[in-house]
């Protein structure tokens, strides 16, 4: 069942549509432009009285943090990454889900999409390389195809492997 995009909070006011239409017909304006403007103003006033609400699509979704754990990162980067993830969690809405992916030589899912506090990094990903493409591909697999999602990369920008495959580039355009 699909939810209607427009809701009237007080539809009882729609009964005024008949007298308003009669007033447009009985007291005609001298030009067609004035008649259209008057009708539009009366329609907008009627919709305002009815409490018209437009339901917008939800912005809640999956936020995936992709964290670089290679040797090129500063020594305190693990602490800085954890602080950034904690700040991000505090700013998230109640329906948002957070996932964390780390990458080095390989990529690992530190936390699948869920709510609650992030406990910290536990997987060993090999710090002798920065495979950003693998990290991004892993992150994109955690975002459902039919839901909004965001990817947040924490890195120094020094990657040492192939950056994008054609599939990853296509998937990045959908996020």
C-alpha cells in the first residue's frame, strides 16, 4: 500500500469550495487574467485552511564510513577515526543506520549497518597498502539498492591500488 503524497489535516474546510466557486461565477472579474488570479488565490486559501501537508521522501538511510588503516596514515589516526565516527553517530537521526568499513591491503566490514555505538576497530586489513577501491566496493554492498545511502571516506588520499573498477564507478553514481 502506497502512502498518499498530499494529506489534508482538516478536510472539512473543503465544503467551502462550493460557495467559493459560486462567488467566482456570480461576481465575475472584468478580464480572464484577473479571474484566474482570483481563483488561484481562493484555491490556495482553501488549501491553507485544510492544512495541506506534502509528504516528502525520507532522508533516513545507511551511512557507511570507509576508514583508511594503512601505514601512510598518521599515528593517531585510529583515535581520530573513532572520534569522527562518534560525532557522526551523534548527528544521525533515529532511523539512520551506520556501517563501518576499513581498508588497507584488503577491506573488512567492521560493523554492518545498525544502530548503537561503534565499539572500535577489530579487523586486521594489512597496513602495507591502501586499496581504496576495495573499501568503496565493500561499502557499496552495504547500502540497499532501494534506499538512500551515503559514503564517508576517512583517508589521507594516498592510495596504492586500482582506484575504480567499472562496476564501482557505476555504483558510486547511484549513491
